[in-house]
């Protein structure tokens, strides 16, 4: 018998080769697929009017985005719509861009934060990450409703120099 009322009451969950387990008070308890789906239904069945379901990024690039749009792709990300995929519990904006490194046209959604606090897109071909600079891509942060990061220490040090950084740091 589980010590919690629902799947959401666990301290955290683990998903690995041994299956899905909830942890409460340091003890692990198995979670069935049916229990998990009741607690975290897929977004594609939610009736969301903002997004469309797509099987994967490749399907989106091959069948949803027009050839003309792909031919016009530049290194500046272009918003192509909001989509959800299998097992997602939400949706995200997807962006078409031409890789600055290999020139491949890719479609991707903004991923977590880099070491500088910026979101990034990843090239499907060479897997290189491209940080979304706030000054150039502020609309992406606003469209995705995510925190807009402040300049980081690394940027301030390179911009103002080490001694100016120390002066500013210790004067506050």
C-alpha cells in the first residue's frame, strides 16, 4: 500500500530501466502506467486551442512547414507555431533556423538554460547549441513565458574587464 494519496504526493519520481517509482520518506514505491497517466495526462488530449499535435520534430520539418518557408530560413530563428508531442504535458513554440555552423535547416523548441542563463536551440544535424541572446531574441522569451535572464558574471567580466567587475562587485 502506498503512503501517499496520489502520484503527485511523492517527494520525487524516478524513471529508469527498472520502471517508474515514487519516493516518499526515502522509500520507493512502484507507479503503474495507468496511475501516471491519470496524474499527468498527455497534452494532446487536453483540447488545447493554442497548439497542434505532431509526432516528432522530423515530421514537423518534413510535412508541416512549407518548402518555401524552409528555403527562406536564416540564422535568425523564425516562429513556426506551437506544438505538443507524445508524452508531453504541455506545449512549446517551435522555431525554424539555419545552423550557423553547418548550414543545415532545423526546427527546434527552446531548451533549458546554458551556463550563461540563456535558453538555446539545437541543430538537428551537428547538435551544436545556439544560445538565444536576450537582446536579439527577446520575443522568444516573451512568447514562451519564461524568465528573461540578467547578464551573467561571465558577460560582465568580458564586457567591462576584470578590475571593473571587482570594483562593482565589492561596492554593492
